[in-house]
């Protein structure tokens, strides 16, 4: 009897270690909650101006290009819609922004729901879409999981050509290539760490020959000296922010510089 108990205890310890390993690997990843989105700009400079204004208020905001070519600014990670609405209304009251809408968490979105137009505060935020039948929910969830990498890649491609001038002397000073991939993943509903080195410590390891859309590719002198990251978009290409003040662009992993400095890749979906 004692022998059986001893064996059981060893098995439980091994299982606990395995579980701890998985938790450590996923540490630093979480789902993005409700966010606040402001602006609908045809000129990227206006989006940049609003972003900087928010950053001066201590808010980690970023701007991006939507599917229709219009620029918008997004920020925040709130557990409840009401929490986001209160912050947005205060920003309107303080005349930091003039209009907004509350972006729904990725897990609650469906392909049938389109992004609503901006609301003038204090108008109520967008109502939660009606619940889908159970089978439809399961189908959407399954499709979301399998498509998120492709969505991340297509989202990254929408940034291409945008002047990369985020940060400066604001709260997000030093926001570089890692800030870009963080913004893309935020739009896809996943919070990842801030720096490229921290991003490399989480997620699932992916071999170069196994790369899929949306995987992050890391470069540097070694796993301990990572200094660049981009988002793989297929055909041996990745989207990245090369240097401060430069446009976000697409590069080939076969370029000699990146080929020599490739350290590894990670997958987060």
C-alpha cells in the first residue's frame, strides 16, 4: 500500500512539473479586454497627433490603418465595457478626445458583426451583439482559432508604409519593432510582453521550416541578445519596423543580414 502511495506521489509531482512548465511558457500572454478607439483619419499625421496627445496623458495608445484605408487610434484593456466607457467619457470631458467607440474583445466578435461608427459622448456604447446558437458559436470559435495567425499577418500588412514615429519623449519612449508587433497582436485580441526579448520567452517554439502566417520571427546575436522582431506573412517574408522614423515594411528572411541573425520563431495562437 505504501509503495502504491509513493508511486502515486511521484506521478503527481511529475504532472505538477509539466503543468508548471506549460504555465511558464504561456506566462505574459493574456486576452485583450474592451478597448477604446478614437478617430477616423484619412491623413496618418492626424492619427499620430492624437496618439501623441494620449501618450502625454500617460496612455499607451497606438495608431493603425483599417481595412478601408482610414487611420484610427486605439488604447486600453478593460475587463468591463462600463469601465472603458467611463474612461472614454472622462477623456471627452477633459477634451482629450471628442468621440469614441468601445471595441469588443476578440472572443466576443463574430464575422457578421462589423465595426460600428464613432459615437459622440456621452452616447451609450455599442450594444453587445445577440448571442449565436450553440453550434454556430462552436463553429465561430473553431474558425477563429485556426484563422487568427492569418488575421494577424493581414493586420500587419495594413501597417506597411506607415511612418513609424511612435514614442518619442512620451510614456512609450523606446517603442520600436516590438511595439509594432505588440500593437498588431493587441488588435487581434492578444496581449504580449513589451520588449522583443520578453516576447521571445513566451509562446510555442516554431522551426523555420514550420513558419505560418502570424508567427513572430526574432533576430539578434543569440537568444540572450535579441534586438529585432517581425511578423511572418508567408513566402519567406515578414513585416517589421526597421528603425525609428522609417516606414514599416516587408523584408525577406533570405536577405543575408536577417539570414545570419535569425534566432528563432514563436507562435501565440
